[in-house]
C-alpha cells in the first residue's frame, strides 16, 4: 500500500468522522421554490428536486414530479407564523454585559423574510444597517411548555439566517421593532436541513468576500434546547415557526451595493445584496 493510498484513506475516514460528529440523524435537504409562477416545496435528492405535496414540516410527501435545481428560483424555505430571535447569545457579541438568566427574546416579522439572492432594502432614513449571521431553527411540531430535555423533539431542521439590524433605530426607538423587523430584514435559507448536530455547527458571515464572523454554535450562551423551552413556556410555537439563535462576534455597517453571505455548516450559503 502506497503512502498516497494511506493518505486518501485517512482523509476519507476523517470526512466520515466529521459527518458523524455533526449529524443527529438522517440528513435531508428541503427547499421552497417557484417555477412557472407556481410555488412548491421540494426535497433535494442527488441534485434533483422532488416536489412535495406541502411543506415538509407539515408532513409533505413526494408527488412524483421532479425538476432540476438550475430550472427553479429559490424562495425562503419556511413560511412561519412567528419569527422569533435571541439577542446577545455569544460572549464574543455580548462582551462585558451581565449574563441573563434566560435567553433575551425579541420579535421580527414574517414580512421581514426574504430568500437567498433577494435584495435587502436599505430603508429611507437608515444610517447604520448591520448583518448578523445566525443559525435558525425551524419548528416541526406544536410546542407549548416543553422541557429543555424534550425540546429537540420539536425541531424539524435548521437553516441560515441574517438578523439585519439598523443600529441607530435599535438604540434610540422605544422597542427594537423598526430596527429589527423592517421589510427584508430577515433573509432566510437557502435550505432547511434535517439531521444536523445543531449544537455544534460553524456560523460565518462574509461581506464582499471578507470573513467578518466565524464561530461555532457550541459557544451559545443559551443553547438551542434552552431557547425553545424558554419561549414555549409563554408562547406556543407552530410547525414552520423560526427562531434566530443569536450572532457571534462584532458586526459592521453594510452599504448599498454590498454582498453579504451567511454560511451555516451543512446548510449552504445565504447570499443577498444591499439596495437603496
């Protein structure tokens, strides 16, 4: 056996080990898309999209119709009734602020959601619009007053999200509503992936190709299970609802013409340009 063969076998074993460590179960990739002015959900199998009867988190099954990925336009992969987000959930973002007993929760709006390759609109009057790279959890079952131990059973899958924020509005308004929930301020996608170990995934942002944030979800102050349990004590979560779980490190301003990319390990890259 040659050294080259041994090296190839070692690389293969390391890759398989990496997949195993970052998987909780069967990996499936789900999308929502439009073709010929008709929107559908689908599951990607061997680069072919198999249409589903309805959203996968609602139990959609394959219709038998298939389409190539390059023949469709991707939409945001979920249609939530609620868009919930967590603030200050990494020490690298929180800094010296006092550690809260519970996850700090705020709301965005379903009308904030856009898909990969859609444009983030720089609102009139805005002066300091930032990106925030985040792991987003998609709920799969109605969840009310669930324990942290059982919370994982209510997760359908995960995707990538950008919690776009207008910092001056966030700081000066009575609430974060305008600064966090403006139209196009919640890019989501490109896929919902099941089976990933959401407790340890790499989250990154790139602004015009430059890496700006990079940290793993194992560094969450409040882990995903704690977040779901805490929210469900007072708010019922429904299938398709999404939770943005917090952003790492520091962020900077974006300007019209910029390209912001959010990548979550195993999910893919969420790409959006900024438009005035």
